C-alpha cells in the first residue's frame, strides 16, 4: 500500500501549481485551467481520504463527484463569459480587462 | 415526506423558477407575447417569494423543526430567520428589477436566476453537512456570476469574469479546507466534526492540521463575505453589475455567506481550543476590513463603488460580532445574535440605499456622486429616502444602523475586545464623511436641470418598505432582537 | 510497493519499446542501404486518414461548436449522478426513483430551454 502522505503531497503540489497559474497567467483561459487544476487537487484529496480512512463509506467519493460536476458547470459559464469579453474587446487577457480601476 | 415539507421554503422558490422557464419556453416569441411573459414572470416570481415566506410561517406555526434528508439540512430558528430575511430581500430585488427588466429581452432568465440563487442562499443557511454547504454555495455563486454579466456592455462582462475567476479560486480554497476537515474527522456532518474536534482537538498534531483547514476555510469564505484581504473583486463587480444585482450581492449574498460562516465556525469549530485561534484571526480581519474599506470609500467618485467599499467596511463590522464569540456560552450567544441582528438591520438600510440609487441614476443617467447635485430639488422623496439610508449606514439614531452598531460594539466590549470596539467607533466617524458628502451634495448644491422625476411604482413600493423597515427597527428594535436571539440560541 | 507497480512498469516499458523498436529498425535499414529512400511531396505530407491536408492546424474554429461543446459537457457530466442510483435502485426504493425522476426532469427543462432558444440548430 502506498503511504497516504504521497497522495496528500501530490495534491498539495497540484494545488500550489494551480495557485501559481492563477496568479501568474494573463490569459483568462489559462487561469481557468489553473483553477481546474486546484479543484482536481481537492478531488484527489477527497478520494484519498475516502479510500484510506473510511473505505466502507462513500462520502468522500460522492463529494468528489459533486466537485467534478460543479467544476464543469463553472467552466461552461466561464467560457461563455470569456467569449462575451472577447467579442467586446477582442482579447481574452485579464490585464487588458481594465475599464474599471481604483 | 417530512423531508420535502421541511424543504418547503426552498422548493417554493425553485418551483417558481422552473415555472418561469417553462412559461418562457411555452409561450410564442413575439412582441405582444413578450409583454405578457414579463408580467407573468413578475407575478410568478413574487408568488414564489410569497409561497416561500408563507411556508416558513407554516413551519413555525406547526413547530416543524429538525433535520431533513438524512442530516444534511436542518430547520431551526437560525435557518428560519434567514428564510424570512432572504425571501424578503429576494422579493424586494424582484420589485427593484422592474425597470431593468423593461429594457431587456431576457426577463425569464433574469427572474429564474434570481430565484435559483435565492434557493442556494436559503440552503446555505440551512445546510449542516459539508457537501450540502458546498452545493448550496455553488448554486448561489453560479447564478450570481451570470446575473453580474447580465448587461450587454463590456463593463458588465469584465465584472462577471473577475467575479467568476476569483469566486472559483475561493471555491477551491474552501474545498481544500473542507477536504482536510473531512480527512481528519472522517465525516462531513458539522455535528460529527464538532464531536471529533472536542475529542481530539487537544492533540498538537491534529490541532495544527485543524488550524490549517480553518485558515483555508476562512480564506475561501472570506471572498463570499467580502472582507479584506479578499475584497479586491468587490468594487469592480459592484460597479459593473446591473444595480439591482449589486444590491442583491451586497445584501443577500453577504447574509448567506455569514450564515455559512457561523454554521461552520460556531458548530463544527466552536470548541474552545480551536475557537480561540480563529476568534483572534477574525478580530484582526475585522479591524483591517473596517479601516481599509472606509479609507478607500473616501476617495470614490462613483456611488456604486463607494457603496461597494462601504459594504467591505460593514462586513468588517459584522465580523466584530464573530470575533466576540468566546468560549463562554452567554458571550457566544451575544456575539452571534449581534451578527444576525446586524444582518437584518443592514438588509433594510442597504436595500433602501441601492433602490434609491437605481431610481436616481437611471433618470440622471450617471452613477457619479457629483451628478447627484441638487437631486433633493428634483425628487424630494427619493433624496430623503437615500439620505435616511445613508444616515443609518453611518450609525446615527433613530435608525436601524445605530441600534445594530450599539449591539455589536456591546458584544465586543463584553468579550474584552474594547480596542476593536474603539476602532469600530472611529471608523463610524470616518464613514460619516463620505456618506454625508452625498447627502450634502443632494441638498446643498444647485441641480443641473429643473426637471422633476418620480420613481416607477414598483421601485417606489420597494423603497417605501425598506425605509419604513429601517426606521421601525431603529425605533422599536425588540422583535428583531428577540428573533435574532432565538436564532443565535441554536448555537448554544 | 515495487511488486505492485512492477506490472505497470513492465507495461510501460513494452509500450515504449514497441514504437521505438519499429522506428529504430526502419532507420537502421535505411542506414544499411537495404531500405530505399525516395521522398516526394505526398510522402512528406502530414498523415490525416489519407485525405490531403489543407492549410495549417491553427485556424479559428466556428464558435457555434461552442454551444454543442457546452451542452455536451454539462449533460455528460450530470449523467454521473445517475450511476450511484443505477447500481442500487432496489435499495433506494421508490424515494430514490422519484428523486432521479426529479433530477432528470430538471435536466429536461434545461434541454428544452436550449432547444427552444435555438442553441441546438446550426444557423
């Protein structure tokens, strides 16, 4: 059996990579992909905990299912909004979306 | 069947939303039909809200309280309080959206999304299981992302994109915290997690992991509550969104966010050892939010942005109540009930302010504070209403805002957080400057034109309800105080 | 740990060996002069199921594909909730069946909406 820590570290690394992507990327599509990476890292966590800590229950797996479906809905919506922004401004870069500034 | 009965208030809204969409599909596409559709959608939405409120009242009358759907949802005084509050806010928002709906083709979509997100918010207040909380949060958020981007201009799209990307990140952060809570305790029910925390929270390794999970949860939910340092989306989104949606965001979404935070932190992580950690964290966030929000609001020229920053400051004030929650039971109840009371009082005040802004801004075709010059001469009633709401936001008697602030500061002082209460009072003084500047602008300056104007009927009704409620709470606060005390007693 | 992953590792090795072996053998035959080498335009062309290629791959896709992709993603992913019910419909009894029916009905409203708003048509 692989130690549980390996999975948790994997998930933490994926989560951090996603966070880095969110902070460093300019294109809205790439930011979206980074967010997906973060969400999948969380899914890995849930499934790991479900398998290692309470294999007789499926709570963690079901949680992961909900994460996946919600992520799909969010991506669909985000792409629609990016498309709208692209039609208005001919760009999908977030730092060019700067009509409003403080 | 008990499950479905207890879910009634949410179901009423959801069914209304479904019927509105079905009605939109069923009726033919034409100019005449569009008018019928709008009227019918409007009626259905208000009927849904009325049904929801009525069902909540029936639940109270029948004393139908307890868990539903195998312990994922709960009907108690806390969730019932928020059912009334959120349904009321939704009804007001529907009324306030009438003018917006007259200018768009997508009536059915707008109303259905408002109702669906209201369903999500009610579920947020009633959910006691991490999975249910997550799904409710997302139901609310995803509907709001669409609503923020509802207008055709690029400002609205930009606001929506910013809100969505940051919201998605906050979801991921919340989930990461939830994953660790689940991993540590092996359960998703808040009560089960609470049992685990009180049984083994003293163990140093477990405690470190719990604190980590708490920080992630607080960061993720901080976005929903709009507190510093997770506030950067607020001004842009508030400015870009259609004004009724801005009002909805600042009142309903914030109330639901605080409801979730109180459920998670007071129920699952309320055990003394852990709560002493997050109480300090919330105290610091509260102080920073109030100060930063107010200082930024001072320099704003756009009224929606100004109200956005002021709502950050208000969120900081709510957090004082949460920070005041200490290990001892009586204080816990005082802190919690002060937050619940503040949310109720703030709802009327802020709704009134935003509805006035909707009515005034669409007539003078500008959101700039400078263009509000002399509005008092052009539309005395609207100006008086807006002025009253701004005075309430400042916290001057005899308004709801005054009682709410006294209540919260009292809770802080009782919990030995005198410094926090002092910062709160100082911030109240700072905020008076920018609130009263708008009032002065409306009354002391000369208007740009002499043409007078009146709000539309539904806006006027919504405005009247909001201002009347605000003064009622300010003069006779006892019923709301009792309601919020019994709501907070759930955590006792 | 190693024995469990050994099988996967063996499969990985085999999977790598197969294409590398083929390409390497062909290259070797070419070097030895056994394999003839007469390149022409058709042979050098990108292989695409035998159809002649046209232009580059970097073209902008018609965004109408987006509607279909979006609808597919949503409905495809939502179907995942049917599996937990499908594996134990007896145990979940009538209540489970009603819940699944409700779920499908809500999805159907969404589909009907998309249909009515002409998102399913290639305009």
